[in-house]
C-alpha cells in the first residue's frame, strides 16, 4: 500500500489499509501500473479489488506470472516472443521478421555497434532465440555476450547450461543479473510441493500428460493441483494433443529444475519412476509379434522421454534397459532415422541384458537394424541367437518374429531356399495365434519371398488376403510394403500399367521415409525402362542409388539384380547420354525425386555452396558426425550445425543423407 500511495502522491504511514487508500484517491482518473506482482500476490489482489470497487475512474495494469483472480480482471497471457520457423535456413530479411531476433540484434548492437544481422549469421541467431524459448530476459542476457562470443559459440555454450546467460547491467536488480538468478527468483517464491514438482518434471525431455507427471512426481492425485498451479504461474506450457492437453517445461526452466534435482539428491529416484512408467507402457506388448499401432503411436509421442530414460539407464545395469532400448529402437526404425544410433544403443543394451527375455528382444531388433545397414552376416548371427532364445522361452509370437527375422537374414544373404522353412513356420505359428496385426506382417513377408521362389500364385493369394486386412487395420507402413510387393508381382506377369500404379501408390504414401521412398523410385524406374523412357529410368534408379548410399542401406539381392538389369538396359540404349541422366538423378533431393517420379516435375537448378559449406557437406558424406567435423576443422559443434542449417536451406533438403547425396554429384563451389 505505501508504494501505491507514494506513486499517486498520497502521504501516509506504512499501515494504510486498501479501503483507506481507495477513499483517499476518490474520483481521480488515472492508470495504475503494478509490475511483478507474483511475490506479493495476495496484497496486490486486495489492493486492486478495493481500488476497482471504490474508484470507478481508476484503471489498473498488473504484470505477474500468475493471475490476481479478482473480480473484473481480464487476463492477457504473454507467451514467448515470435520465433523464426524451425528447420529453415534463413536470410537476414527473413529472420528479421521475428520479434525474438529483432530483440537480440537490438541488444547486441547496444553493446557492439559493429554487430549486424547478416545472411551468414541469421540462421544461427534464429536457432539461438529458439533455444532460449523466445524469453526476452534470456535473449537480452545472451545478446550482451556478443563482444566475447559470436552467435555460433553462444549457441554451442548454451547446451544444458545457464551460466553463460549472466552479466546484466550495473543498474539491474540482482534477479535480472543472470537467467539463473531470474529463474531462481521464481523458484524461491513457490511452495515446497511446487518446487519439488518443478524439479522432478525436469527429467522429462518432451511434453507429457498428467498421468506421467503424477508418475515422476510420486505424489498421486495431488499432482493435478500442483500442475495447475505451475501452469497458472507460467512455469508449465500447455500443449494441445487432440482432445487432451499435455504440458512441457521451457528448456531453461527444465535445466534449472534438473540442477535443483541433482542438488536435492533426487535424480535416481525420479528417473527410476520415469523408467517404471515407460516400461508399463510397452511391457504388456513386448511378447507380441508386432506392437499395436496405438502403442507405436504412444512411443512416437514419448520418444524424447524414452531417450532420457535410456540414457540414464545406460550408466547402470538395469533390467528395464533392454525393454526401453527396444521400444526406442522400434521408433527410430519405423521412421527410418538414427539407424547408427539405434545400432549403438542396442549393442549397449545387449551387453547389459540381465535376462534372456530382454536379450531376445534386443537381438531381434539388432537383426533388423544390421540388415537395413547392409551387414547381412551380422544380421544372420543375431537372428539365429534370437530364435534359440525364443524357442527356449516358449513365447510363440516372439518366436514367430525371430523366425521371420531369420528368414529375412537368410534371404538377404542369398540363401533363398534355406529361408523358406523359417518364413513358413512363422506364418503357421501366427495363423494359430489369432492376432491379425501379426498375421499381416507375416503375410507380406511370405508374399514377397514367394515371388523370388517362383511361386507367383502363392504370392497373389497372400496379397489378396493381406491388402484388405492392412487397409482395415489402418497400418500405413504395411500398406506401403504390400503395394510394392503387388507392383513387383505385376511386373513379373508383364502388367506394366498395374505395376506403375502400385509403385506410385506406395511412393505417395511412403515419400517421407527414405527406406520406403527408394523402393518406390526403383519400381517406377524399372517401369520406365520397360516403357522405353530410358532417361527417366536412369534418373530414378541412380537417384535412388544415391539415397541408398547415404542412408547406408542396400536392396535385397534379388530386387537389386532386377533394378540393376533395368538400369543396364536403359543405359545401353542411352549411350553417352546416360551420364547426363545419371548426374541429373543423383543431383535431386528426396523431395525432388518423389515429385519427379510422381508428377514429372523438373528438378530445380543447381545450387552452389561456399568453400567451407562444401567442405562440411563432403565430411557429412564421409559419415562424420558434427563432433568429428568440428574437431577436424577446429571449430565448435554449433558452428558446424549452423553451416549445416545453411547447406540444407540452399539445397532444399531435410536430412544429412540428402546432403551427402548432393556431394556425390560433384558440384562447383563459389
């Protein structure tokens, strides 16, 4: 009250009641601004209510992390500053549309008049603002560092740390000297239960539902009220998920909470509860041939939290490690990403496996992963071991999956007939289990290999059973695979038009996944060769080959032979023009290849990279990680990441594989 009285020119003692202040203000017409009400919320609320009730000409603007909850209050939530679009390489003009970027540049030029937003640093500054969640104080503190650290180095130093965001102005209050101090101010204002929940939620790297918050908090039903309180105080961000609402912590809030969690000695217990919850999500389905689609979708939604749990367990011998590593590996395999990370994670899980059940799961996933990576001998070894374990454990569905993996490994190793008993035993087991999802996977696999056994009628019969079932179950990935198998059957029977239709359907559905994409491209390339469109055939087949090289996957031998034969025929007819068509195909990005295959869209003109960008792109093509590139070039990892953002923007690509595919074409540099 005294502060308000002084601001409006009323002399009074320290004990002035809100009603007396309202009486003293009378009919005065004014706008009263109350800043940072959260630390005296109740007193502010009492004062505001009294003033609004007794002083009709007074208007009040109050800022606070939490609403005052008084009559007549209208809340205007302020989120983060407008951020640049994620995943794009930006010019200075494009980045300058972002409020967050403009604030950074304004504060940076205040401490370094020579600083400017350029095309060269725009993407890095945009990434820096995104990393800071668009928080004005965080952006201001980061901008004050530009005289010592460039934007790329600042971004690199922000990895999991808040200490770089300090050194406020001499006149700033102590809580504005650093981001850690500012967040610590909010933390200290909370009740002990709210502080505890903040700390414990910091183990969640992604968004989360209330049930998961309850699990990691260890509080049960009272967690709902605590979550509501933290959300009301702007310390949790609501995330709409269909008909429900999940939540997330801003990254800086999460990092601060993680530090407090470690200081409280609660890390292990909280991660333990997270692991228990995730195991409950996946464990009931681990004995099945295939996880149901809703479970796979749940894994997709929780994969950042799975990463957090698996990383925590990787440093200790935990019997749950294998189950969660298997689930995370399924997610990455399903989306065709992070295959080498998947391999390393599963190898570590196998080394740490404490029981045969988890070892069987991990061996099965390793067999699939190494096959996709092209090491069929290693895949075969894992498959045999998985079959032996599953026979001993008497898990019929998992035995069927292990047999299927074994059949696939034998087939890819060129032992076509030796694969037949494994595939057929798997199908026989699954027909007896009454699981349509599992049966669907086996039907497609046996249909595919039947074509290579020369049993086309069997393949046709199985496809006729499987396609309607896949469509009924809504299994998109399986529909893609079945369409491709159906296209190959049409090719074998000389029905080129039907083959083209099936391959185009599969490509349309699977264009976002490079492992589905290459099969569709190759199928349409074979069709083009059959129709005498040799230039198109070479573009598609060689473009697909470039993708395969860069995502480190090979086609099954029989399919690869068919693709190579079509390419050889088309090349023979093209003569010297084959080199031009090949270069054009390998020059296309994944998106361009798909558009060209489906619509005949002409690829965009060649893009030119700078010398440094071309060097980094070439090292990516050599399979180097950002960390290894940084060591090679003696720059920070963030600098490498910034260059890669710029490279992807110039090339209009999304993945490292596409960058590497571009390198194979040998473009000029600036």
